[in-house]
C-alpha cells in the first residue's frame, strides 16, 4: 500500500476518533488498519454486524445515523458506504437513491451537527467518458447511469451541507475479499482456457489499499472540496487484465481482445459504462498526495491474490462482469 508522497501539513491523527461508514466493505477493510497505523481510533459503521463493525446503522435512516454519530462522537467521518452494484442500481434506482444520495445527505447532516469533518468516497462514474479524459476535479460531471447519478447527488448533498467537507473520487477499485476485476480475471482463468476482455473501455485501476492511505492523508489535513485519488496512469480493461495475468504468472495469450459492442451482444448489461473515465489527480497532488502507478500496484497485489486462488480448477463459475467473458 503505497502513497507516493504525503505532505506533512502539520496534521496529525494521533488519538483522533474517526468514524468509517461501510467499514466492512472493500475500502473499509483497508481504512481501519490504515487509520490505526496513523495513530487514529477507527470506529466502524456498517449495515450488518461484523468483526470491524461497532455500530450497525442503516444510513438511509436519518435518526439512526444521527444517534450513532452522537454516541460515537468522532472528530472525522469517512463516508465509504455506498450501493456500488452498477447494474443493480440500474434495476433498483430507489435503493440507489436511498443509499447513495439520501444516505450521504443523512451522514453529512449528522456530521455537521456534531462538528465533525467529513470525507465522502465517490466515483469516476459521475463522468460520461465521451471526451475530456483524464478528467480534472473541476470537469463538469455528466453521469450516464443511475449509479453515477445517485453518487453525484450524494456529492451535491455533502458539499451543499458544508463546503468545508471533502469528496474523494476514485475509479476501478480492486482489492479485498469481495468481487473485483482482478478476482474475476483469475477466477475465470482458473476454470477456463481463455477469456475475452474489452479493449475500448478505459479508466484508472486503483488498489483499495493505496486509496485508503491517500484518504487518511487527506483526513490528516482536513482537506476540503473535490479530489481525485486514482492510481497514476490509465488502462483499458484489456491492458488491466493482461497486467493481472502477467503478475499471476499466466500466459498473456489466454486473454483475447474484444469490443464493448461484441461483448454486450453476448452478455447484455443494463447500465451504460463510460468509455474513458480516467481521472486526473491535480488537487491532492498539489498537497503532496499521489498514488503510485497502477502497474506497480497490480504487480504488488496480484501475486497475493493468485496465491489465495491457487489457480486450481474448481466447480465455481465466476459471474460475467465488466467486459470479461469466458471462452
């Protein structure tokens, strides 16, 4: 988990109480240890009980959020909870709005009421991806999907509640025990001879461990406004898949290129994806906070994931996901 450089602006998190919504999720699993390493006292919030969860809270319930934050009394809230199933959001827009938009508004209102600083985690899907990438922090958003629309509404609620709050956008997040792109790639290659991956979807692969360290750095200086926190560089899904395979010691010729049109003809998905949602990090970099190149992050993380898989055949068939098709 490497942040290239972290400016020391005099901020310290030693003994600071920090609430983390979504503490049991993909990013939350890395945030707890990163905060503890910085000397902070992480307080886990989640929608269900679990090892890292101290408060079980439905963020769609404003009164419950207010009660939990009042009781835990954090100085900072990192709002990582979200409904991130892009196609699920398209099928269930009411849930997307309740969690990503209204839930974020509830957390922001409760944080402001107790005088806590807030950092909301958001997404590259607020951009259309049809020109202008890499997107800077000031680029006008235009989401194509319900997921992107609900996250943009959450951003507006957070910054509208207090302009001193922060939004940290990231992209193509991977790492941890749940479903993510490298896990899908290795799962398919464990069970199949080859896969097809799209070449015409481009973005910013980002390791959740690196993002966690960058968010902790932002928290230490109580940064305000919109920030982009991807691993450095850009990649197509195809290039990302090849990097994953290479880091796992798998022959690259087992990955074949295809197009989004061809993929969707075989495996229709309800939510549109931006063609190029690459994020540019300007504002955080100016503060000395940047993430390592995406290829370095993949090279460091994937061998551990490959060891977890053992790359041994099994009866489990991974779900079709994000432009990846078994052959």
